[in-house]
C-alpha cells in the first residue's frame, strides 16, 4: 500500500484546496522512501495525521483532538473557521495497493458542511476509471480492515508523544496493547468465544420451556449485571492504581524535600547534641590529662639542650672520678712495689729505673683522661641516676603529650562536624512544616492503598461470583434443557472454547517469540551498542518488555537513558510493524522528541530510510534540523519536501514546496 496524494479543503487551519503529493517515486525507476513535511508547533502537522486517519476510518478514526466528542461535533470542530458556513469541507486520500496481483488505485473522499446532516460526512470511493463504486462504499469499513486494520494502525501512524508514553511506562499503553492483540489475532479469538456464548444461550432459549426460559433469563440477567459491575470495578482499580502511583511520587518528593532542607537532621538534633556533649566531655578529660603532664616533668621539654649538657657533664665527671680512683690505686700499688724492691737486694740504680718506668706507664695510661677544666657539676651517683630517670620519663611524657594532642584535634574536628550538621538542620517551625507535609503525603498514600486494596478485593470477589454464575448457567442448561441439536451445539461450543484457549496460548507464544527477536534486532540496530542487551522477552499477559544482558541477568529499564528508552520504544513499534506482515506506509509525527545528537543520528541514518517503503515525517525545525536533513539528502532518502507555513495573524496554514533549509 502506498499513499499517493492527500487533498485538504477547508480542513482545520488549511483554507481553500491544498494538495500534497505523497508519491515516493521520483520517476519510473527511482524511488526514495521519505516524504518530509516541516512545520512549527501548532502549524498543522498533527492535523495532517488526523486527516489520513479520518479519510480511512471515518467515525472509527482515533484522531488526536477528538477526545470524547461525538462524530458530528468533531466534524464541526474540523471545519476551517474562516470559510462560509455553507462551503464544503473535504478530505481526499489517493492510495495504491495490490489487488488480484495487479496495482489498483482508490481515492477516498469525505466531505461535509458545518453542522452536517444526520451528524455524518459523505463518503465516496473513486476508482481508476473515476467511477464511484457504491458497493465498495457500503462495505468500506470491512474493506479497509483487510488493508490496514484499525487495531494495528497505530503501529504505522504514530507520533512522538506515543513513543514518549511507551518509553516511560513499564507496560505498554492501551493503544499499543490493542495493536498487539490485533496483531496476534487475540481479538478474533475473544470475539469468537463471545459469539459462541451468545449462540449457545440463543439455542437454549429456543428449546427451553417457559419456566426454563425464565430461570435462564434470570441467570443471564444476573450474569450481565455482574459482568457490568466487574468492568466498572476494573476501571476503578485502574484509576486507584494510578492515584496510588501519583501519591507515592508526591510522597517521595516530600521526603526528598524533607531530607534536602534539613528535616532529617533536625529530627536527629537531640542525638547530635548528645554526641556533641559526649565529645566535649572526652576533650575535657584529655585536657585534664595534659594538665597533669604539664604539672610533672613535661615543662623540662623546653630545655632539652641543658638537660643533655648536664647529663653529658655528669657522665664526664663521673668517668674522671673513676679514673682518678684507679690511678691512686695503681700509685699505691707501685709504692708498695718500690718499698719491697728497696728491701730486697736490688741496686738503687735498678730501683730508680723501675720507678721511672712505673711513673711513665701510669702517665701514659691516663694521659687521655686528664681533665682540662675543673669539675663544676659535682654530682654524685644517685643524682646522676635520678637525672637519667628524669630524661627517660620526659621522653615518655612527650610521646604521651603528642598522642593526646592528636586525640584532642580529632575530637575538636568531630565537634565541628556535628556543629555544621546542626547548622544545616531546619528551623523548628520549618521542620514542623516539612514533617507535617511528609506525614500528610504518607497518610494519603496509606489511604489510597487501602482504597485500592478494597476495590481490588471486590474485583476478585466479582470474578469468583461471575465464574459461579457461569457454572450455574452451564449446570442449569445441561441438567434441565435436553434437546439433541442444542445439546450438540453446547457440547461442540465447549470443545471449541477449549480449542480456542489452547489456540490462543500457542498463537501468542509463537508470534511473541518472533516479535521478541524482531524487537531485539531493531533495538540493537538503532542503538549500535551490542553489549547492552543480549535478549528481549515480552510478557504474555501485560506485553511489557524484559531486557537481559550477556550473562542472562535482567537489565532494569530505569538503567537505560532517556534516549535509549525512546529507541527501545521505536524498536518495539518497528518490530510490531514488521511482524504484522502488512506492507504499509509509516507516518510519524514529531519523530525525534528529546533524543540527544547520537541517538538522533542513529534514527536519521538507520530507522527513517528503513522503516518502510514509504515514510511520512512530520517534524519541527529542531527535530530534523539542518544537519539531519542534509544527511537524509546525501543518502538520497528524501523523495519530496514540504513546509507548512503558518500565519499567526490569520491562524491559517499553507503548504509550500521545500523545507526550512
């Protein structure tokens, strides 16, 4: 399928008739995939997307500005506000697709006036021969469902907000979930299951007697009411779940503010003051110990040189005394020897020689110990011993003083730290406000969780009640309504229901496995970072993505950057489009969002030229800027360029050839 032309007449800000050629073919042999339309915010880009959806699906179109409006009110809203009320508003979409192995073109035309009759537009289908095949008009909804089913259209016609929502949420939004269910064929299986229940109940009514019919209708009425209650309760559960998440976010913000503005420190002020008092007491104890050291020998540390000099002088005088004593002893011995020699028969000359030798010998032994100065310390042995002990004790006192000074410094630093912490604490009145805000947020979360849990339990109860009612209905029909044809239908329907359940499970696993591989390949291709994710799985119930690294360990989604999350969302949509098996155009509104330059470059170079055979880009000048458009032009990816020129004075938009640059 290829969109060839879009015609807008008095639609939204587009006054008069304006034509956009969407054909990606440059000539018969050359084709470039991208149709680039540039416009500022509020200039009519989203209106073009709405026009394509409206042309294809009419009242079923999921347009961005419709909201809860009726189709009639929405058509009135789309009429250009500058035209005559009786003038026509018109949309034409020309497209080509393959039918019976041949290319065929259809022009879908929708027109209406202000306050359209019956609240509807006029639909026309113009074929190759410019005829209006009425038969195709009557079955257009079924026909377009075969070409581009509404359920999966959001995989091919999406905007940046959809990508942003898909990137930020842990589970895909309802729009994407519906598209996945349509892609997997689950909607058909569910619809068939419901149709089977309707068929069985209809047959039971046909064969049952009046009493049976009344009982059967009573059970059906009760079951219908229970199912309605279940749906209402389920909606309440979703609303309350959202409220709980929102209140938890507010609670976290209040807690962060409580911490950042000193609330926690203020709450711990008493403990900090107690620690400060303890440290102060310890400092006083250390200072008292230092006073005791100062009252002892420590002051002598101020005169270390005098102490060392006195010790050296004492040792010197002590050694001289010892030498003098030994010398006197030797002289006494020599005198006794000479006396003895005089008594024996030795000549005086020899005695004299011996005496001379002894004198010289003594003088030579003690010549080095001759004291050059007179002793002045005159310390005895006990005094010198006390001096040695004092010097030794002084060294220990100095070491002890250093240790206590270090302890004192550390304690003072700890006190300064505690003082700074207390200075950053909130004032009492501010702390009270912060604490009250935090307590209020916590109470709101508790209350919301309680309400959520109550409704969730009610939902579980309703689920049990509905299952019981269905069993009653089944038991009642089996036990009380006997008819061969109906019994055959009931039995066959039950078998078909079981087969549908098995088929649904196998179909889901089969297609999800293929989808997981496609999403992973697309993500790695866009990311250009093969070591981040090794495997991607998709939950069979919630369809949320689970990422795993090379070691098989989960990669939490919050670890991805904002750009990587958006690339993952785009890879998810791209993978879904590939698995769908439909060869369809892709239209993207505001495609780049908040991506940084590297991720933006990956999308421009890798995704846009490869997303489909036809890619319609609706961008502002900041998303696809000068650098990006030049890259696309160099790669020969752009077939046509248009600029949506918005005049703020008239609030009208005109379509001009070319881009911002």
